C-alpha cells in the first residue's frame, strides 16, 4: 500500500506544480490499507475507486465549481454579482473582458482542482489495470473511470483549450513534468476525450444500481456533446475561429442521440423537477447523469454541494450570509418574451424590458429559471422578492434577479439546505446531462446537416413541455397570482438551414439558461465576440458597471494558461493565442 499511496501523492504534486514533494508526503497519513491481492479482487476494487467519485464533490469549491458557473458569467445570460466590483475582482474582469492577467488566482485554482481530481482517476485506472481484465466488473469499473477522466479533460478543454492530457498508464513524476499542452492539435484533443468515452460506452450497463455511476446512455450523451464540440473545428493555432464544420462529427452526434439509446429517459412535465432536492425528484427520468451530493452521512455537514454557496441571494433574517453571485441578466429575462404567435423574438428585442405584471407574453421557463421582483423566491410566498436592497447585496448594481436552478427553498433548511460555517449548502444533485440537452444536441446536428424539418421537430418537443407548464407546473398559478401572461407555441412551417439553426440556438438558451452552457455554446459556434459585444453595447446603458467592456476575438474565448503552470512547465507549455 505504501508504494501505491506515494505514487498517488507524487502525481498530485507534479500535476499541481508543487515542488516540495517529499515534504508534502511526510504530512500525509493513509487512512486504510489494502494488500496488493485485494486491490486486484473485484469485490474490493471499489475501495480504490471511491476516491475518484469523492473527488467530484470534495475537490471543487465555491470559487472553483466544477459546474463552471463562475465562468458562464462571461456570457449574456448573467452578471458576476456579489457586493461590489472588488468582490471577486478577477471574475468581474472576465465578465468585462478587460484587465485579465495570467496570474489571476481563479485560473490556477480551477486548473489545479481539476488536475487533483484527474490524479485520483488516474490512480484508479492504474489499479484496475492490475486486475483480471476478463472480469466483467473490472471492465465496467474501468469504463466508469474513463468516463470520469473524460469529464475532467472536457471541462478543462472548454476552459483552457490547450491542456496537457493525463491519459497514459502508470505515469511517473518525470512523465508529469514533461507533459506538453500541445501534444495534440485541438481536433486531436477532442478525440482523446472521445476515445475514453467510446471505451466506456462499450462496457457500461444500461442501468446502474447506484445512481451516481454513469450508464451507457450517459456515455452516449457525453459522446454526442464532445462530437458536437469537435464538429466546430478550431484548428488554426493563431486564432480561435471556427475554420470548418465537420459533417462526419455531426453524424456521430446523430448516432449517439438515437432515441433508442434513451428508452429509460424522457422530459419531466415540469422543468423545475430537475432542480429539486427532495428524494422523489432527484435522479428523475430526465436526469441521465448527475453529481450526487448527500446529507446526514456521518460527516460534519454531509457531502453537501458547496460549489453553489456563492449563488445564494441575500435574504434578510434567512440568508443574511448569501453572497448573491451569478445574477441573471435583463438580456436573458427579455429572451423569454414571446410574440403574438407564442414564439421567441428571434430577430428583435422587446420594445421595453420585461417586468412582472407586464402585458407582454412570456415563456413559463422564465420563472423556473429566474427569481424576479413581484414573484416568490423559490416559489415560496413567504419570501416575496422586491426591487430593494433587501434582495440585492450590491444595492441594485447587479440588479434584483436571482438564479433559481442552483438554490433551495429556505423553508427546507435543516432538511435539504444547511448553514455550514455561516454559508449555505444543499444536498441537491447537480444534473450534468439531461434528456432535453440530448434532444437539442440532436436538433443542432440535424440543422447543421440541412435537415431542418427533423431539427424543428426536436425543438418542438422541448417547446411542447414548456407550453404545458403554463397550466401544469410550479409556476402555473402565477397567471392569476402575479398577473403574468404565458404564450408558448411550436414552430410550424418550412424553414431554411439558417432559420432552423437560429431556432435551435435560441431554444438552447431558453432551456439551459443558468446551467453554465451559454458561454461555451457561443464559443463553440464562433458567435462569442459578436453576441457578447452586442450585449455590452445594449446592457451597459442600464448596467453601468459594463461601461468600457470589450470582448476581444481570438483571445477571450479561452482562459490563459495560468502563470504558475507556465512557469513550472519547464518550457513544455504554450500560451493560448491573444498575446496574454
């Protein structure tokens, strides 16, 4: 066991850029031991693998959430928020596109945490390789670990583009110190992630007894997502431009979103059911794979979700320590306004900003996604949101809206919501892949391939659920209680490829808003500079903290490789383009 333990710690040191490995080792005390034969035995192997799964919960934190909400604030969906501009200043610099330097602490923090997580996964894969490869349990567990390795690399690649891949067996300290972040081209990097997922897909079962383990459908959904990213080729080393869109990759998206693969899944009748902590709702039919958090498990606070604790708003006498970050934008609110036909305003914006009580019609998903003045916070009338300092830690600088998908009804404090060290955390799962996303990925691939009718039919499945929410959802009563007007219709008629793509892109925004997808979608499509600069131009007229903001194309699409990592790479890392 000593050899295995030291190997893990040294790998962790090397990946994170730590140099005093021997000192670090002396501080570590193994909590249990397994002899070599036990490690090879399928009945004991989970004792090794549990550390990888635990890393999904224990390594991330509120400043480096593995959901990447902190980095979605660069999009037109949300502001960073908080008390003032100096509160998390590097994130505010990111959302404004200015003043960003490679030594800003959030970059090294998220980089280091993901590689800490990957070091645990690598250890598990190394141990599995020592076991009987003909054993079905060993094969399945290896597939699970490759799925988890793909998750870490995927999130890092979305953030940093040029990353070192930790994807070889039995890597030693020398291997880590010689890693390059340009070993693979951008296209080849996506393929490395795909290779892991294809291995996982070939061995994972249709159903897992333990919900946190990925299934064949989860691997399929993940494959579809990575192929969709890969399809938008960005292989010009000097830019982040989309140089081509690959039809073979799009066909793979179609393959891995085949409805036959998802016979155990479907859309919830109410979108909100995906974001409820109660046992009756967690791991529901729309949840394909979710990070599992827990309570009352013998630990001090349980394995709670601390990564969203900054998203909790300030609520007097309830959440007085709420930090009030990840604030939905007015631009996002206005996106839910519909025209007289119940369709989104694809080519225009509302004449006036939407407010509760307006005669304008809206999509019900607005009120499941965003807490707005004039409506109850987390659907509880005991906590009515007002446009006052009581509901904005910044006094209104970042508005009075709050994100609902990450939060829990304060009435459930002590059951699913907990005050841990004077900050709030919940036991609610975080859904990583849900069925609505699968439908929309398939729709996007069909639209790009010129199959507009098929694409719109898929979009309409999602819109049909939204339409049903007007009369059958947690917000259906808002029509009479708060004077809101709902109107959601399906698209009818024939549409060109460009029209279909526009509809798919809008539907992704409406359906997945505040789920940390928007910014990365814009970069993937090659739309980031155009959309975000337009957002700055219009939004800065109301939100003055955005004055002077500018998104620089071929730079701001990705984070810079952190200064600490560049310095510790022995010259093996190359900085992203953009003259950082």
